[in-house]
């Protein structure tokens, strides 16, 4: 039975300062690299045959650390913009706490978690879903059906979009969905979803900085 592993990148510099990151290519912090090493320990028994990530360095570096920590250096890696984080438009780079104070909690949560709440010059979660799902269906799902273990390292909203599909969530349900750091969601995949688990290890492990070659498709 193949496994689909979903992991969010470690803490980025924008995360550390509580800023909306979106498509900004913010690098991982030291803590973020430690988190990536921690995530690696949670899936040592589930070696991927293929890994997918976004075109942003925080996701790519998280994946690289996971692969290095588990000695999976020969794993083919594909990066694609379809897996990029949501574009937060005019909110990008702004402090979340200040925005919540300025506009109120209700509006802030609609911007941050709403399914189809518009942001000037940005994307809604529905828009993210519409670009992620064709890529999943055309590129990732066929390999799962071939029996390959797949690791996807991406972003909070990218993964929320995927989980909405995989868990068959209603629009209102996905608005309550949070994808925490340092957790890997594991699906046993058989034509349809059979079961799901979440793995989270707290112990910090040594980490290294490595470079990987990414295949552009």
C-alpha cells in the first residue's frame, strides 16, 4: 500500500516575525532547520520513491534536510510553482497581530482562513485549490496509483487545499483547518483514502545544510 506524506516547511524568517509570507521567498530560520530534522525522524520507516515541493526555498530546504537526515539522497525531487504558498497580495509582509488589531478579529480570520475571501492583488484559498488540484491529479496521483510512496513538502495553504480534497471537507470545514509546523500527515493510499495518521516528534536532531537538484516540469 503506497503512502502519501504531507509536510509543511519549517519556520521561515517571516514566520518568526509573525508576517504574512505568501509568495515571498523567505529563508528558513535556524529553528526551521531544526524542525526539518525533527520531521525527518518521524518518517524514517516510510522512505519515499519520489518527492514533490514548491518553487520556494523554504520548502525546498526543508525537503533537502529531511532527505539528508534519513539518507534518502537518491530520491528524485520535482519542484513546481503549482505547490507555492498562497499569494497574500497587499497583506504580504504585514504583521498579523497589527492587522488583527487594526481590522478586527473577524475580518482578520476571513482573510487568513476564509475559503473565498478576496485580498487585493492576492489569491483566495479557492484559487489555490484550483491550481493545486490539477497538479495533484495529473502528476502526483498517477504515481500513487503505481504504488510509489510520495512525499510532498509545501506550505500551509497548499496543504489545506490538498487535505480539503483528500478528506472531502466542506468549504466551511476547511476554514477551520490548521496545518501545524513539525507534523507530517500520513495517508495510506489505495485508489481512495483508506486511513490517515499524524506524526509529530518533539526531539531536536542535528541538521545540515544541503543542496539538491530540482527537476522543472
